[in-house]
C-alpha cells in the first residue's frame, strides 16, 4: 500500500468524537457532537481528474464549505490521493481508486467510518500503465463505488459508466452496473434509514433534465432503459433531493467542452443526490454551482451539486440568474 496509502486508510477509518472545527478556525455552530443531528451541507462533484483540478477543488471547498463531499473521476491510485491537502482543509478522506481512470472519494468534516468499496465484491484493477484504447471494459473491475457513514448518514459515492452508444457492450455493461447498485442498496440498506446516494450517474432522470430532448433522443443518458434504472432506485425509496427545492427546468450539471455548449446552456443534469425519506425531510436548500464550471485552467465539464440539511450553509452565488438572463437576451 505504501506510506501515503496507509495514512489515507488510517484517516478513512477514524472517527471524530468531539466537536469539529470549520475551515476558517473556531467551532462551527452549524454542527454539534457526533451521534446527534446537526445541519449538514452535502455536495457531489465529478472533478474530471483531481490532479488536474486540485487547485479548483481547494478554492471551491473554501467557497462552499461542504461538510460531506462526494467526488468522482479522481483518476488517482489510492497512494496518490492528496490526503494531506484535504486533511489541512479540515476533512477526513476515504478514496477508492485504480490509477489512470475512474476513482471515487468521500471527504468529511463530520466523521467517517464503515467504508465499503466496489459493493464489497473485492479489489479492482490497477489501470496505471494501461492503454486507453483497450476494449476490456468491465465496470465491476473499476473503481466506481465507495460508501461510508458520516454524521449518522450512509453516503454512497457513485461514478456510473458512460455507456458510449445505445446497444453497445459498454451500454449493456452500464445497465448491469446500475442494476448492481439497486440490488446492493435493496439488500444492504433500508428506506427507513438515512441514506444519501449520489454522484455522476450519467443518466438524466427526465426530459426536463436535458437541454433538448428531441436532439438528445436515442442517445445514452436519455434512453428509456437508463431512466428505468433510476426509477427503480426511486421506487425502492429514494427521492431526488435537488427537485425538492428546485422544480424548474434548465439547471444542468454537465456541459460538453465543445465551443458554446456551456454558454448556451446546452447541458444535462446527470449529477444527482438521491436520499431516503428521513433525509428528504431535512432538505432545506439545493443548487448546482454553475460558477464552478468557469475559470482557468480548464475546469471540469461538471459543476458541483449542493444540498443543505436542516439549515442553509455558507452562501455562494451560483450564477444561474445572470446566465439565464443573458441566454434569454441572445435568444
């Protein structure tokens, strides 16, 4: 595992028994002692390479101050995860990676314990040194699932396969992987427990979650089979936390890098936070931070999704009002 990997694991399995301190110093009065409910800000973000976006992630943590932060597509091996930087920012970290591709993480300021990786099905491959042209796709041998308990809530950070093309072997693998998510949740958890399942699911739940359903029709992310997989999770007992507070269409979490897609808001909402009813009852605010999709160096093609439980967290301007006004003017 190596020294750094051992430190990461030690951080990951530790518990915090006393009041935690915030990033700015001093006691954060939004939180209380472990074992009690307290206001929690939850966020998920596909960072599209943590090595490339580390500076952006650090700035965003200072901007939004999430208490539990789910990350996807870290593209790091466990030994290479920047645990000291996250620890200095006030977070305990758990990471499940394979090296060159994929990778999921959970960073927490409210304790972290009871980690489960890859549905408990054993280790995954080491993708370092592999050729990107390989066609040996097996989503069950990739670092795409990490679960841990934070603040009395079971969190699950997921990075679903892309699927590439409807009907392809990659698409069929994606459907099998999404079915495995459902089966693991149904077997190991209860809808009466506090659960947050989130991450880059690579599926739009409905037509209002894509910029143009007609243009996207027939492709991945919008197919009936993929949406049915999400519907099965909701039928088990999960609620779309974002929609509790944000019923309006047009707020997306992913935009292609191609010129003008972001500026025209031609995107999709494929980054989700699904919660059981005990958590849904605590949701007071939700937003996608569009501003985080801007800036240099090249930002991730995803934006963070934020949900507040019990009380609103630190204010930030997500940029949606100004963006929608500019887009309406151009139209």
